[in-house]
C-alpha cells in the first residue's frame, strides 16, 4: 500500500526547499511510525513524543516551533493508533527481540 499525503492544509510555505525537505519527508513518514495520520495542533505533542521516545530521530529532534507549520498534514494512515496499541507495537517488538537475545541456551 502506498503512503499518500497532502500538505494543502498546512501553513508551510515551501515544504520542498533545501531547508525544509528533510523535515517534510521525515514528518510524512513519521505518520506511519506513530500511527497518527493527521497532524493536528491537539495531536502534535503526542506525535512528537512518540517519535522521540522510540528513537525515530538520528540527530537532534526538531522543535515544536519547527513542526507547527506542518499542522494540517494529512496522510492515509488511519485510524489513529491508540497509545496502548502503539506502545505494544513499537516497544513490545523491541522487548520481544531483547527477550530472544537473552534467551538461555539449552
């Protein structure tokens, strides 16, 4: 399935210029990672926290001020994943891998 996105409701003026392109792409793909497909002002703290907690950023995470112009970003990631379901998917998967890693040999 393809990831479809729409930035027409966001206030970012040029999401594809050299200064914004990497963040634009990261946020679009981040909707799949977080399970939050529509970036609203209300969901912004949860969206950024999920990205940060799960180690999505390889460098310094963007600030809220840098991401605010992207409020209005919409993708075909739906329905919004609950926090419990997201934690089970992301953290549970990591925990399962660690449990297997620490398994006691027979």
